C-alpha cells in the first residue's frame, strides 16, 4: 500500500504542499481555518504521527530554494522543469528567485561586484524562508566561486560551478567530439570550427573535443579552419566569409552554438553557397529556432532537464547527510535534421 504523502494531504485539504509543510513544521503562521483543514486531512488519511515527529525532529521544511540568474535565457526553463520533476516525486516544493541578470547587466558577467548584491539578496530571502538547500542556475557556464555565502546550507550549482561545491554540467568535450564523428561518418574530412569566446569554459572543452576528433580520425589539421567567434550571429557571418575565402574551403562547419549558425546561413546565402549541398553545418544547443531555419539545423541537444533532475537529486542526498560520489555527466545528443550532406551518396551516384 502506498504511503500517504504531504501531496495527498494538500489535495485533501485543498491547500498547497507548502501550506501542509508549514503546518507540519510550524515554520509559518497559518490561518486557523486552513490549519484545521490540514490537521483533519492528516487524521483522515492516517498520516502517521511518527512521520510528523520525524519531520519536526529533522527541522525540515521540505522546501528547496532555486536561484536562476535569468529565467528568460534558453537553458533555465528546462533545468527548472527537471528540478520540479524530482521535487514532485519526493514531496519537495520549490521557491524560485529570478535574478533577471540578462535584463539588469546584459553580458557584463566579468565583474561580479555588479551583480553579487542580487545573488546575496536572493540567498538571504531563501534562508529567511528556511529552505533546506539551494540550487543555483547560471546564465552560462563559468566559475562562480565566492559569489554567494549560503551559511552552511547545502548548495548545488548547475550551468556554472565553484571550486568548493558540487556542480552539475554536461560533457562539452564529448558532445563536440560526437558532432565531429557524425560529420566524419558522412564523409567530411575538411571540417572547420567556429568557437565561442576563448575565456569561456565550454569553448575550451568543445575545442578539446574537436582536436581529439581531428587526431583520432586523422583529419587534416589546418589552423585556418579554426575560427574564434563570440557566440553572436555577426561573428558566425564574418568568420564564414573568411572560411569561404580560403583556397580550399571546408566542406563542413561545426558552430559552437546555434546563434552563430544563423550568421553562417546568412553569409552562405549571400555567396550563393548551398547548404547542405556545398557546405554542411552543425550547431550546438538545439535552440527552438534551429528547427525553423532553412534548412533546419542539425545540432547537439543539451541535457537540460537531466541536469536539473540530477542537481535536485544530488542536493536531496546532501540534505539527508549522504555523500554524493562522482557523478556521470549528462550527455548531449545529436538532433539530426537537414543541414548536413552525406558525401558518400555523391560517390555512389558518380
């Protein structure tokens, strides 16, 4: 027989899970009428007194604080959904704080003093509400060491990391390597890469995957095929022009994000270069628009839901005093669409 959960009590009493938690733990004043409905539901559903005592003894609220640097950035919604997915399965409720950093500071993430106050205020707010732990979601993967003090509460980072706390990331190097392996399987050997900013951790890992593929598949190594972009469309546009100007242009381009792919397509269109017939392209991130471009873009999909789920699972283990051993990084997966040509088919038809 399934054990009664606080979600069952919440449904019976027609209140939120948080309200049930407040009644059980005495962490916040609840209106007498609401308190009565909750206690009656507890009795009717035979929610065991020792479960309540255990909850009180542990001094838990079963509430997790989630700080998102900006929920409008493409990675955040799916990560938060993964967090909620795990929370729903374990009767944990979420308190979400949106720092709105994309609107407040734009891309100025180098100077932490500009935005640390927003993060500190969010932590203070969550600690006042007696959360059991915190998950911090970055706008982009970077070192966040020293940004916030959680006063001894368990914390897990995702899409960002610190040197002294657990962080959940996907495997950038392996994803880049797999994108290259896919292009090689389609007969491409002269493959260019347009990277993101070089002070970016994902850029360095993805370049490492590119170099590993070049070595393992014995591809021609040409430094002119390696272009340093900045994640924006204009750099994809400009650098594709440089690649097409080479005496021997590449047959394929691996772009480190889908936004730069838009620039690749624009330049190819202006030069009369057909994609994928004359130039194949793979992107990264599986942004929603990548399926609507012409042609639709083959891209590496990020395991965002899995990252959120794993972050929540790890935090729950920490809250319960368990050690979290080395975790397997969630893997990206190739989304195959229409922007890569199979060069082997040309050989077969010739």
